[in-house]
C-alpha cells in the first residue's frame, strides 16, 4: 500500500518538476533564438561586403545554432528527469514515513489488543463448555463459574476502557486550575479500602500546589500509580504520597517499599501491555502506566520512575504549575 502511494507521489513530484523544466526550456529556446536571429542580422548589416547576399549564411548559422540549443535542452531535461525522479522518490518516502509509522503502530496496537482479548475469552468459553457438558452440574458449581466469569468480564471491561483511552488520541484535555493536593487526597481516600485489605499503610503529605491540568486525567494518573504502589507492596508495608512544588512543576511523588522493578524492565514499564515478570504480576493488562504516561503528556506533564529490586519504587508525576 505504501509502495504504491510512494510511487504515485513520486510521479506527481516528477510531473511538477518536468512541467517547470519544460516551460523554462521553451522560454530559454525562444529567448535564445530571437537573440541569435537579431544578433546575426545586425552583424550582417554591418559586414555586408559589396553585393554579397548573406541571408542564406545567416539561415544556415541560425539552423545550426538552433540544433545545438535543442540538443543541449534535451540533455538538460533528461538530466532534470533523472535527478528529479531520484530526489522525488526520496522526498515522497520522507513525506509518507510518519504516516507509515503511525499505521504500523496502529496495526501493532490492534494486534496486541486482539491478543489480550482473545486469551480471557477463550478461557471463559472453555469453562462454560465444560460446565454445559456436565449433566450433573450443581447449583453451587454453576454459581462459582458465573462468579469467575463475572470477574473476567470486569477485567475485560477495564481492558476495553483502557484501550479506548489509549486509542482516543485526538481528545484534548480540558485544562483548568487544579489543586494537586485536593485531587491527590481524593484518590488516596478512594484507594484506602484496597490498601486496608492488603494491610498497606498510606502516608499522605500535601502542600498547596495549583497546576494547569485536566482534573479527571490527573485523578486517573495518580490513581494508577497509587494503585500499583499498593498492588506491588507486601503486607504491612508503607506507601508515601507527597505533593510539592519543584522547578515550575507541581509534583506528586509516590514511593513504595514493595518488590521493585528490575533494571532491564524499568525502561519498558510505560509501554503498552508490558508486564514485568508477568507470572508474578497482578491480573492487570500492563496498560495502566501507558495510559498514565499518555494522559500526562497530553497535559504537558511527565512521569519518571526509579526502582530497586527488593527495596521499592518511586514514581514522580510533574504537571506545569500555575
Ligand atoms: P499492570 O496492570 O500490569 O500493573 P502497569 O502498566 O500499571 O500494568 O504496570 C506495568 C508493569 O510495571 C507492571 O506489570 C509491574 O510489573 C510494573 N510496576 C508498575 N508499578 C510498580 C510498582 N510500584 N512496583 C513494582 N512494579 C511495578
């Protein structure tokens, strides 16, 4: 598809270049012939010797000059065609490269998403088929199956929602003045029950910091990082969430003392569907941090992460200060 688009664009560029070159050649030809004719006639008047008629000599000279000019112009246009075609091809490739990359990324995204959707759907289908074949299926077993399927459906809904957030690249954030402490405190309060279940203690340190951001986006990002901090912490461990100001940015720092992230995994944790050590990972899809990074970028903010295996991780979200 791209090769044919490149060929068509190249042909358009070549057509434009050749049209300009041929027009230029026609103009040069006319101008040169007129100049030559004028010059030769003028010279002829001055060097008329006796009664010798110079008209035929002038015509011969003019014809020879014209032929030389045509040959030179043909050579010039051939050179323009060859060089122009090469340059047009390179230019067409360059022009279409970003579109090609974006289509490739979109295809990868679709393939990854289909893969992630297929696995749980296949598992659910198998479970249901086995249950249906069992003539003596008890109500209690059926209930367990439904509960397990419901859990899977919840995860799939989360996945669909995440995919939608990542795919909606044109939705621009609604920027407003956001009180970073307020939104952080709200997120922490919302996640307290989860922390409680895991016996993780969240220490919140706030300072009045106003940023320019989208409230819902900010809430979502902090939610993803704090949720991870709780998820990847051990029982009885502490998670610290601190809001402060730093170099023109509002900063939310989230530190945990959990299992940490391997050095090799760290550069990839913001990639879509990346799960470090997936066997031990929670039942997430590896979309959380990719979404957080995208939303932060949409608001001209950014997230950084540092970590040490066995010692814990630190995530920092920076958003432009008011
Ligand atoms: P997931 O849904 O798998 O948590 P994320 O995109 O949120 O997806 O995170 C990607 C991966 O980064 C996780 O699978 C996990 O391995 C790693 N990770 C993220 N946050 C932490 C953390 N606080 N501590 C340890 N590992 C983490």
